[in-house]
C-alpha cells in the first residue's frame, strides 16, 4: 500500500490555484501507484483564511472545487482540508474523495483559540471520530489541534485503528520541530500499535510561516530508522510512503525547486550530520525567512524590491534574503548618507551591494535635512536637538524609498528587528516604512547568527559589519548601547518576558537589576502604538508581536 | 430598596484608578441610602484587557483590589466585574462583596468570540446560574453575552428571581441602542414578572467606544414610563434607582462633567423631543467621537495635538472634535499649501482655525517638493507624473506634522475617513500619519452630517466646505470623484458589502453595475496592507476595519 503526502504551499483565497496544485499532486500520486493522497489542513483555501470564511461564496466555491477534484480522480482516495457549512455552522473539515464523490467527512474536534489562532471565531467543533476503511485496514483521521488535546487520539486508539492520518497547518517556530515531534511521540507511546502519518503544509502567509517537516512514526518508535522526518523544511514536495514492505517504509520524494542559500542536502539527517544542531537551526531559520519573503512577494504579485542599505547588519541581512527571492536587477539598495554616516558604513554598504550584484544608489540627504531644518528654524529656536531631528533623517529616507517603490511599482522592505520593535528603537514612518518586515520577529542577537550563516562559505556581509558596535548613525558618535542595554541582555529580557511570559518580579529574580527591568518592560508597553502601525513579518519565535501577542495600546498596568 | 448603578469609565490596566473610582461610587451609593452598588463587566480592570489577562500578576492585583474594596465598604453590597483565576483557568466574573468579603461569585457562561470580541482566547465559561438574596428578594446575575444567547436568562426565570442584574461592556454602534433594547425587551417579554437592571460602561478604549445607555425594564414593559433609558449616552454617572415606591421607580442621577458640543439636556427623552431621531443619532455620534478622542488622549497622557488642516471637511471635523477635548492653546492646526492648494482651501482653513481659536500655522511645501523632485530627476526622467508625486506631497506634510509632535511631545491626529480607508484613497506615511484616527470608521457621507450638526447653532465649518466637491488637491483640478464613485454610491456599497456582508453577486442584484462592484470590492481587498499600518480609531458602525474585520493581506479570493 502506497500513500502520497502532499506537503503543499497553498495560496490563501486562490481556490483555483490550490485545486490545480492538489490535482498536480493527485497526478504524481496516481502515477506512482499511491492509493491515497493526503493534503494539509484547509489545503483547498489556504491557512488561515481569516474573515474570508464569513463570506458565503467563499465556502460555496470551496465545495465546487472539492467536487471538481473528486470527479477528476475517481480511482484515487484524496483527503482534502476545507471549510464546510452545515446548518448555518462552519466546520474545519477534511473530506475523503473517492469515486467522484465525497465519501467521508471529518470535522475537527479541538479548535485552537490562543496565540495566533482564532478558530473558535469561525468554526464549531466536530463531535465524532473520523474513521474509514481501506483494503481491510482501519484509518483514523485527525486535524492539527486534535492531536494536542486529550481525547481524539485516545478515542481512535479505542476504535483499534491501524493508521492515523493527522493533517496540519502548524506554524514554524525556531527550535520547535524537535519538541513538537517529541511531545507527539510521547502521546503516541501510550497507545497500542498504530502508524501515525503526520502531514504539515509549507509556505508563508502574512505573519505565519509553515515549515512542512511531516513525519511517520509509531508508538515507542518501532522501526524508527525508517520512520523519521521527511526533511522537508520549507520545501514543497510530494512524499510517497510505501507500506507494503515488512518492517520498512520506503520513502520516495519529489521536490519542487526552491532557492535555498545552501545547496539542499538529501534529507535533514544528513544536514544535521554536516552542521551541529545550533548551526542547523540557524541555517533552517534563514531558509524559512527566505521562503516567508518569497511567498509574500510572489503571492502579492510584487515584482520589484527597494530597501535602505545603511551599512549596518539588519539591512545587510535583509538584502541577502531579498537576493534569494528575486533576481538582482529587480532589487535596488539605496544608501542615503547624512553627515552622521561614517565612511565605514558607506564602504560596507557598497561592498554588500556589489557582493550581491543588486542595483545600488547613493542618495545623500543633507539637502533634504536642510530644507526641513529651515522650516522649523523659528519654531524650534532655543530648543535642544533631540529625537525630532533624528526622526527627520529616518523619515526622509523612508520618503525616498517609497517614491522609488511607487514610481517603479515595487515594494519597500522594512529592515527593523524584534529587539528594536520591542523597545521602540525605530522611527515610525521612517525606518519602519515598508510592506514587509522580514526581521520583525528576529532578535538582534539572532540577526548576527544569521549573518554568520550567510557568510558560511565566502564573505558576503563584510566581517566589520558583524564586529562593529551597532549604530543608528542619526547623531554624532551614536551607538545603540547609549540608549539601550547590550543586545545580549536586552534579548534575554525580551525572551523571558515576552516569549516565556515571566513577570517583572520574576525577571528581577533572574538577576537583572530592578531599574533595568522596569525600563525595558515600560519601553515594551509604551511602544505598542508603534508596533500597531508596523509592517507584517513572519512569526519565528514562540511569541511574536501582532496576532500572537494582543496588547492594548491604552494600557496603564504598572506594578 | 435603593440600588446604585455606576456607569463608569474604567482605564484598562489602571487597577488602582479603577478601584478608587469604584470606591467613589460606593461612597455616593452609601450616602444616598443605596444597599447595592452595581458596576459594569470587568469594571476593575477595564474592558477589553486583551493579553494583559495572560499576566499572572495582573490577575493577582485584581484580587488584591477586590478585597481592599470589600473591606472598605462592609455594609454595602458591591458587585464588581473582574477576571478570576481558578485551577489555572480564567473566568470573566462578577463578585458580590459584603461584610468585608467576597460573598458570591458568578462566572460568565456565554463568551462572545466574534466581531471585536476574543473572550474564548482568555476565559472558560461558567456553568452555574448566579443567584443571591437581598431583603427576602431573589436576584439573578448575568454578564453581557449571557443575555443574548438562549439559556442563562431562561434559567434565572425558572429559579423565580425577582430582579435580574445584567452588567455589560457593550460597544457603541451608530443606531444600535434602540435595536439592542428592543431585542432584549422581546426576550424578556417571554418571561414571568421580573425586573431587569441593565448596566453598561462608558468610555473609549483604543478601537472601542462604550456609550452607557443603561436601563431598567420589565416584561411587556409594565410601568414603562418609569423604566426607560437613563440617557447616559457617553456620560459617566451614578444612577440611584429607588424600588420602594409602588408602581414607580424613582431615578436620581449624579453626572460627571463632560465637554459635549451641545449643552446636555436632562435626559434623552427630552433630547429626542428636541431633535428628530436621525438628528439625534448624529448628535449622539458626535458626542461619542468626542469621548473616544478625549479618552485616547487622556488615558495615554497626551498633552498636545497637531493636525494638518487642508480646507476640506475631514480635517475640519477632526479639528472641531479636538477642540472639545483639549484647550485651544494645546492644539495646533497646520495648513501646508502646495501649488495645487486653492485659495478657497486656504481661506476656509484659516476661517475654521480662527472660529475654533486654535494655534494656526501656514507652512508652504513647495521648497520641500522641489528638493525631492531634484533627487528623482534623473531616475524618473521620461516617466509620467503619477501617484508618486502626489504621495510625496502628502508625505512631506506627514513629516512636518510629526516633527512638531515629536519636538513638542504631542500627537498627530489622522484625518482620514472610512470611505478612504476602504478603497485606499490615502497616502500611507502621508495623510495616514497619526496616533489616533477619529474618523476611521465614519463614512464620508456621515462626515457631512456631522459637519452640519457642528454648525447647528452657528457656522463653525464654512458652508462652502460642506458644499464643495471634495478634493485631495494633489494635482491640477483634481476631485475625488475622478478616481472614485460618488460618495453616496461608494458608501452604500461599503455599507452593504462590509457592514452587511453582501457578496459581489448580491451587490449587483441591488442595481450597481458589475464593473463598479468589481472595482470597489477589488480596491477594498488590495488595500488591506494600508489599513494594517493605519492608526487606531473608534468602531462606530456594525463592522469596522481592524479587530472587527480580520482579513488576510495576502488574499487571492476573486470570484
């Protein structure tokens, strides 16, 4: 018995495209002798469709394509994820198509409504297990959250299923894959003999990123050598699993191409052997960021990219990522020096741009600064220079970038990182300008690690950029640590407070000074208004700003 | 028996302030001989606290203040809304404080998780009715959504309660109050004899606005003359209801002051007699917008306001609203003419500013435009002038406003309306600049009605502004209707499609041309990216952009 797993990259709302993609995989499955094709959670409409689910015609069109696919492949059993309407209620369902019809429907029982998830906003929970027979074997069905909460998995076990198919749209997080697998394995270890086929989707959708990483396993890892990860980190692929051999599942993969920054190795096991685990995680993160940007660009039909190249590390890393998703002639990096821009920055920006062979412009902004200075001369007379003058510089740069993007029908890439976003070390309508913010959830210390990974073979980002103290270069001899704690410390606090939800009191117990904790926590609170107007970027930590962390702007909670 | 209803305006997160506010009302209640004080849903922490609820110390502090209040008023029964933690689960609860202790706790049973509500993200549902005895009478308790879904109300009826206390945080919508009352009355009409005491909070919180409008009623409106609305539209007040008279409930009100634009009349009945209903709704909306801005400003400690005055209607209305929430010397209106600014606009802007006696500046932007034109001269050579040049003007204005706000520690008010927001007729980082966007959910046609209301007694906004064809004045002889349908038509489509959720097909059946419908619906879809970076503003329709309507940016759904 062969089962085909489609680790696909659906487009939210593009039902026709998704239906065609599923048909393509049905073809692959059929031609390779598979009897069942599995596709991810909500594969037909993409995940998450958000309020599109409230449009009647959206649900109707899903039903239309479902039947169309069923009719085209009558001999293949196809499992498709889609929203279903019944008695005015919506369900997050999977249908088993066979002989031109919908043969079986399973409705997700456990609906996640935390973190980035809002499924209770749309769906009603199912209340029946999903079971079907194939060639005398019993199969059980689960959808994503079903496997995390007590109930559905145990229920299938009691029904003595031999195979469990669990389809997912489970977002990527740095360092989550292994934990996720271990937790599921532990749950599974309590069951009798069963084979779990876990399929996850791939792709970027606004602030989410899906990494694939499907796997097949059994309780107590029986035959674990044959049942490990499919290595599909961020690659759309079709996996044919052949269950007909004794004590051995034969896996065949059909890859789609994807512009990774290192030649992709045959599978993750091999990759992990080449890199140590920490290096592998960074390597993997970088590929994920490339996919996130690629998907945002492609799915939104963006043909040209513009970004401000400051000579600092963030814009260097963003430019590298951009260079992997669009050809060089479609990318324009602009260095916009002021009197505070160092020669080092100018040289380094030039070097990166030439290393990556993108269009490169130098547009000095002194004249622009002057005309604004003149504007405010009388009204600001006698007042100290402050953040105002720094913001003006950042905003002139934002304006220049936006003008190029507008004129040449492209998009600006924002270059800020999570550490800056957290404490508001950024200029709203200035360096925060952009349609997509690829480093939005990447802490500064991790940006450095990515830069090292980018340089793994040859120097693309000059070593000096990595070694220099980071500076916004908005006033004389400025460095970030003038106003912020060292990034190693700041990122530790952000990790503990935002991602791990430790309170101020607990942070102090970790050994940080009360003053520092109060300062950082307060900065995080008062800068919510900036983050609300920031560009979207992919979640890569366990708690990202945005959908994942919903704070009031008007928030007077202080201890 | 006297019951005191505190229609209060809590601050989200400011537990100490809210506790003091409740104590103040407890004082009023006690001094006026009330035996029970009622406060709104989550009155102790403000509504909605969002992810603050996930902070352990936030819940702990609520408990602390709850006990503090209980101890201070041992003789008064006080009902307070607060989040409660039990066995690691959170509940949206109300506690009855008496004799220094928590005497009774009721947990909300029905949790709204649609529209702007995310209560299932945080809370578990209660499963027991809340009933208590006072002076031989039986009281039942409900929280907001409990009264809208079948179950809790009927359950209380079966328990033969004599009074039902329903506490709420029910957001304002234009034209919702009467419908809300009618629906609840209808539900009530099916019950036996009971008195419903419905209390709602007041105030602005980020994108929500609460209007008060508490009421007392009975099935089939027995004694309706004595049981009608409390007229508390947008006014914090304490209402003492005396139930000791036969067939008559005596109401005494203690108002807090609030800078309404018309002298507030004694009660809404009287107001409705003065104005016709449509006029009353607009009068009421305007007061709501004033409160929304006032609360955003005050709760975020903003001391100065800046806005661009274009000579058009939107900025005129926004300036009027601002003039009601801060004293004139703290408000600066800036007219920033370009070569496309008409003399009419210059004169009218000047007139409004002088009518409202705010600071007024004229800062021409031709020089700024020139320096940017020069910057792009070579690269844009031979290309047509397009939206790029228009955006540059809007962005220069945004920069100037932000510089003033930064230097003088104030905030910029965004002046866009819902019609523009819907179709993206606005410049991101340009006229969309600002910390608060008071007209964000107000369609253009309604902005005109508000302008007329502002002029009810004397002309503040020159009639010419109301009569002229609206124009962005970003190029020669431009009017909005060059690129958009007439606002009467556009707003109708927005109302039907966004607020009433009619599909494209249905819109065409309403008589709009297919071409027009496709154009508008497509504009709404492709401009989600702009709205995501827009300033917050209060929801006033049945569906606002933002929390209320959660659309993907990457969205390829087309019919």
